[in-house]
């Protein structure tokens, strides 16, 4: 069973670990959290990964958080763009066995 919105929010708050000066923003953050819907899990995974937060203020972090779409290029398009099939910084080569093809994915 998936955790409730409140449990997820409590986990967000714990992972974000805001400075005490932002405790007065907790209710506003919870309201914003409820509007995030499917992005909630992505936000939790982002915080668990230890990646750099864009803000120390949890409200602004939630307001500004965007899921960037993954950019994918075919083998031919990747070669046309970079003139090589070697992985460039930020790109990862992936073979899709079901389709018997290689694509390149840019990390988001």
C-alpha cells in the first residue's frame, strides 16, 4: 500500500531538513505538496539521492521543482549531432534488446 499524502509530506520534511527559521512555512508547504501529485515520489527520490537542492527554503524548493523530460536520440541522430558514437558528458548509451537498437539518453 502506498504511503498517504501526509506520510509522504512528513518524509519530504524530514529529508529536506529545513532550518528552524522555515518551520512557519510547514502548512503552506503541505498545501503545495498536495498539488504536486505524481511528482511527490520524484521529489522524494531526488532528496534521497543527495543531489543539490535549488533552495534552502522548502516552499520555494517545492514551487520551483520541475521534472525535466529526458532527451533521447537515436544512434544516427546522436552521430549526426556529435560526429561520434562515444558517450559525451551527460549522455549515456543504452541498448534496447526488445527493439534491437541503441539510443542515447541525456541525464536530466
